[in-house]
């Protein structure tokens, strides 16, 4: 750990010198560092300085909207993501109320824009979390579909996916990340195609009930 800290400190000093000579300035008050480790009993500790002042060591940091935790479990990020999506569900609840009377087709479009897009962002990274942690996002996705369709709480989940034509994606499957973010000309695109063909499709025969005033006719 001492060698790693020395190498990082040397690199940090070089960056600080370069930024000063280039007209930039690194804010020490907004700077911190994190050490990724799965050690439980004796987590590694380090020390770095910037502009002759020690930097605080943190357990999590946010980069481009993604919250990285020191053990790389993604629990912190997924809990924040669930909280943010729950707030967006209130928008669907208001639009799906009898007073608003929005059609199901419009509600599904809104759901994809404000909730599903939020879940898709960064899924290639947090998809490495444990299955139990990822399951917390399933309730958000299913609730959004249920509100959009005006279905009952007891409606089968697979029926909601079939009625909305919006099946739940498994965030921990590599094929999902590849098919969502990989261009067709990329060599890995064939992997996502073959993986999707290898999985047997489920036969869905039930249909979720929906309100008659949300038929899509305006």
C-alpha cells in the first residue's frame, strides 16, 4: 500500500503542476479519494495530499451520475436510483388518475422517457451487482407498467410485460448491456445476438386488465 500511495502521490503532484502551468486550478475543498477493496476486517488506508493539504478518504464517490462505493457492490447507487425513480412514479400516478385520463399509449411513452431511461443509464456498470440488489429495481419497473396500463395490483407481472410490449430486462445479463450499448458493427454485437437466441422465450397467454378509458383513443 505504501508503494501505491507513493506512485499516486507522484502522479497527483504532476497533475497539479500541469494544471497550474495550463491555467487550470484543482479545488482542494472538492477533492477526495477512494480505495476500492472487498476486505472486511482490515480495509486498506491511504494518504494523499494536494497543495500541501491532506485529502479526505471517502467510502463512496459520484462520477457522471454513477455512485461508486468502496466495495464495488453498487448498493449505494441502486438505493439512490430507486429513490429517484419513486419520485418520478408520482408523475405517472397523477397522469393516470381519473381526472387526467391519459391514454395508456401516452403513459407508456412517458414511462420509457422518465423511468426506463433512468434505469438504463449506467446499467453496463451496476449490472455487476448481486441479483438480490438488482431485484430492488424490479418493483419500480413493474409499478411503472402497472400505472401506465391501469392494471390491478394482483395482475401477473408477465401479463403486464406482454400487454405493454415492454418486457423486464435482466440488468445482470451481459447480453442486455451489449444489445443496449453496442453498435451493430462492433465485434461484440454478435455475442449479444447469439446470447438472445440461446435463451428460450416464455409463452405468455394471459393479458392484464386495463381501464376502458385508456384505450388510446383521444
